[in-house]
């Protein structure tokens, strides 16, 4: 079933909630679907859930209008990809869905000032505003998200908590090409012959993770990893940081689960990735070290 007005969902969802036979799983996307999105859908299928998939390129999360215009869109292809999947509703809101949104009580400033929030002012507020509107209208039991956009997951978790919503967040592992490159809708904008260069992003994350686990890493050595990527053909490294997984805070003497986060510019395209480190980490005297559990 294809629905363009979220309000048209109300009767369907109300009867579903009354019956309490199926949980509602909501999967928000911006289209240009790939195997990463399919993994989210298949996860929900296994739960025998009522699945709502949205395809909506949210203008509020683009700080650059040119970037919004060039974001890859192919609705016909998207529909062919999902036609054999067990999706109950494909939600295709008009762009007016994001018009005049104002949630003054959204407070994400701590998360908004880190990583992708630094060079994309307003991005996460735009994400939070539209997702909050979806959640208020759909009231799903679960929202299913991919961990490639890990910062976004934390933002949505905070919004859900702050607004006392009952929706639970499910974050699923990053799906990668055989080469390790994280799947992204933007990957198709990279010239095919240049994808080998982009594959070095994941290689870099694995090398850092190995060093953290085996011997520890001097923080200033991250600069050498950045330079290595630049020498391999990456245009710019926006950030390369090792932060606590729960809140993106800097590591300290308390052992914490952490992730390595990276963002680069390649062929004018922003690519992001992250990798969870298998050991808890501590930071002291300019070093980050793995500790035994």
C-alpha cells in the first residue's frame, strides 16, 4: 500500500493498535535504497511486524541547497527493489510535510556540536524535527535505523526520551561492500574507477582499532592516519575521532565502549563511517588504551 498523506494512516494504525496482534516497525529512509536499507526491512520481516517504510528526502537536514538537489533520487527503482519485500505501507510524503516545523523543545545541542554537527549546522535539528513528526503521527513500537549514521541514532534516542515517547530504537550493523566500503546512497555518485580509493576509509578504521586493542594509540597519531588517507587520494578528512559510544564524549579514565568515527570529502561527496572497538577503552596522558573486561 502506497500512502502520501500520513493522516491517511490513522484509521489503519488505530485498528492495528486495538487488535494488538502486530507491532509497528517504522523504517525512515531518504530513498535511493540499497542493501543496507534492505537489511533493516528483512530484520522487521523476521519479527512478523507491520512494516512502514518512508521515502522522504528531508530538506531540513541539508545546510546546502545544492547538496539537497543533487541527492540521488530514483523512486521507480526504489519501488522495484522493495516490491517483493513484506512492507505493509510505503509512505511517500510531499515536501510540504517538512514545512513550518517548529519544535522549540528539541534540545540536542551537546550532540549537535560534535562530529557531523560541526560542519553541518542545523542538520540534526532538521533530522530530529521530521523524525519527531513521523513518530508523533505513526506512534510505532520500534524505529529501525542503520549504525552508519550512529550520531543520528543518538539524536533520535534523545528526542524520544525527552518527549517521553514509547517508541524503542533498534540500531543495526553497517552493511558493507565486499571491499569494506560502507553502503551509502551517495556511493553511486563516486566514479566507479575511483571506488578503490574510498575503500581505504574502512581499512583506516580497522588499522586504528587493531592498534588500540593490541598496544594502545597515542592520540596525536590520528594525524598520521589522516595524512595517509590524503596521500591515497581522499580530498579532505573532516574528522577522525575516538569517542564514547553512549554520548560521543571524549574518553577518560573510566573504561568505556567506544567507536572510531570518520568523515571525509571525496569527489565533493561527504562519506561517513564508524567502527566499534572490541575492547573498552581509557584515555590518559595523551594515550588511548584497551583494558581487559
